[in-house]
């Protein structure tokens, strides 16, 4: 009985073998030979050599630190004595006994669900609008929107705007307009400082994801829009839903990864604006909590536990967003 499975044949120049579709090679004499892992690596040795530098750096500075952090999270390590295995003690302490950790989770989730989605959507919408302009204006607007990510000491400007004395820009404007009678402590009052940090983080969200969206929009073939118009697409929102978004899944995934990383890793912005620690830990996040125990108290075991928990939250969020974007692509 003839099999219905189609076989693809690929002739390799070096070995003179014909490769079948099921991991089997047939030489010129008609003998079948199984493709081993060693043969595959040897056949693609040039490609492996090209990615070797990146793979080495990624392993040394990403994979190994993550593995070490997971191991240290089960130990008590003060940077002086050898780590002592304590099992799940750090995790139980983190979830049951550390009240500041609960505050850090709350603030981190606020940043994740506010600054992450808002920055992500705003980056795409701004890139979508900018893509409609001519090349000169497009380049100028791209530079303007990307400028916050290039700014160095950008927090000095925001510190001046939200300064707590009467000479601060916002306080001076409100007092001059008769809206308030006394200066508001924007950066030290726990009722206001979290909102200030959220505003600044959203303003800083125009980063690499924004540039990826701009590049992705410019790379879409215009013929797709012409074909969509023939098929019945009548307005820009239908073009966005049925043509633009499915063609930009790689850029959307990249933007999602950068947005998730930035929203869960808010910490240095809070320190620069509200100090360390902030008033009643009002802007305290998991990253700051990890830095506190790792670089101030030198409890590296507990700091690694917080880091592993933060890593798990970021990974879970990325999986959810990845599935959502894949569904858009399949639709």
C-alpha cells in the first residue's frame, strides 16, 4: 500500500547524501542512514559558530545568574559565610511574615497593570499615527517621542515640576491660580507620590518597543491594504484589526516583552523621585525590596527569593500575552 505522506528530498553538497523528511538520509547507493545529532551539528557548524558569541554571553550573564538565584533562594547567605540550606524558609518568611513584601507586591502590580498596558498601547498608537506622515515629519516625530528614553538625568526635570515648595513648577502654578493655598508635597506625601511615579514611568515608556512598532509598520507591504480593500475592508479600524495587527505579531511580541520587563522592574525611578525608602514604603516595589535585602542588608538568600518570585510573575505575564497575540495572528 502506497503511503500518502509526501517526502521531501534535499541533496547535501558535502556528503553526497539525500535527506528524507523523517530524519533519514539516503546515500547515492540507495542505503538509508539515520541522521544523528552530531551529523546535524556538523552540517550546521558555520551557523553555530556565528551564534556562539551571543550564546556564550547569554549563558554567562542570563542563564547562570537565574539558576544561581534559584539555588540561593533555598539558602541563608550573608556574602561572608558559605550558604546554608534552609529549604522553603525564605519563601514562607516572604509570604507570611514580611509585611513590606505585601506592600511591594501591591505597588508592583499597580505599575504592571497601569504603566505596562498603557505604555504598550500608547507606543503602538503613536507609532501608528506617526506612520501616516511624510518621511521628514515621521523621522522628527519619532525622535521627539523616543527622546525620553535617551534622556540622561531626566528625573531632575520631574523633581523640579513636582517640587514640594512654593517654587516648584506645579505648586507655583496652582497657588498662582488660587487652586491651593499651601504647597503640596508631591514626592513625599504617600497620597500623591505613587501617582507621580506612575506618570513619569508612562512618559518614559516610549523605548525600544516604540521603535519596533515604527519599523514594523513601515515594513508592511502596501499591497495587503489594496487586497483588503477589494475584499471589503472599508475603514482604518478594520485595516488595523484584519491587516496591520496580524502582520506585526513579531514586533508586538517584542514590544510586549520590553513592556513587561519595564513595568515589573520599576524601582530606580521611584528611588530617584521619592527616595529610598519612600514615605511609609508608598512607592516600594519588588525590585527595591530585592535591592534592599541584597545590597543594604546583604541577605542574598532572601533577596534571591524575591528575585525568583518577581521572575515568575514576569514569566507568567509573558506567557499570557504571548497566547493572546498568537490568537490575534491566527485569526
